[in-house]
C-alpha cells in the first residue's frame, strides 16, 4: 500500500496526506488503515498508549489532506471548528466530465443518504431525513468535455461533492457511483488539496496546500 505522508506535526496535531484508495479507518482487522499506521508512528516516538482522534474524514477513493488531533483538548477545539465552520475551511479540486452552469457559482441541494447502498441522492427540500448541503465552485480550466474545478465545502454531507456535481451535470471523472463508467479513469479525480484552521493551542491561523496527484507534472495552462 502506498504510504501516507505527514505534512506537519507538533504536540497537538497532525496534518496528513492520504493517497486515493487507502482507508483512513477500517473496521476490518486485515485491512491496513492510515490511523493505525499513525498510532504506530506515535508509539515509535515513545508514546505507550497514544491518543489520536480523526477530525475530518475523507472517503476511501478521495485523496488529500486530513487532520488528526494528538490531545483531547485539541480534538474538541478542532471538531468545534468543523461543526461551526468558523476558522476552518476546506478546498478541493476535481476533474469533471461536462460543464457547470457558469465560471463561478454556488450549489445548494438537499441530500438523502441510503445506508443500505452507501449512497446519497438529491431530493426535494421537504423530504423526511433530507439534509441541506452547499458548496461554492470556480472553474479553473475547460477543455473539450472536461473541466478542472476548485470547490469549497460549506457543509459536510455524505458524498456531498460527488452527488452535487453529478446532479449539476458535471460528474467527477472516475466516479463509479455517480459518474460515467466509460470516462476512462480508474481513479476518482477528486483531491482535498487545501485546508486552513486555527491552531487549537497557539491560536495561529494555519494553512496547508498540496497539488493533486492528477495535476502533478501537468501545468494548469496546457
């Protein structure tokens, strides 16, 4: 399995890059996951029973940055930033099939999750159990029937970006659940490429950014 990469670490938290296809957490003992590997990393540093809490989850097919707290107080403060959407912001980049309505915009929908199939779908606002979801986007580049899109999550729902973009007519390349099976990609081309937050201990505003793997060595203007 391709290894994770620690982007930043201090006494309170970790910022980690997760490859596509690797689970952050797994309920199956035989399946290695990144949180288990990170606990091993902390034990190697001398922590006998390390505390480690996941702050923001990424779906297994999604690559990108996530946060983990090494202290309970840090976990509580960071989780509060996630739930209130104050101080913490998350950006994604995706290569989509098709075009979105406008170079910039906001998508607002209501999603209903189906636990049996592990999918979500857009439903009318008054549907029982539906949750409002919202994201903003900017089209960075268009070429033929593909568009490179930068996305800021304004809410955090199950499969939100994948479902909303597909509903808007621009499914993410490589998305086998909500996209086109013939789009030619074996990887979901969605990357959690940037995150900013306030440090739970120092109060410093922190920002981390990584280039998506599907854009590395590929200039944006070519």
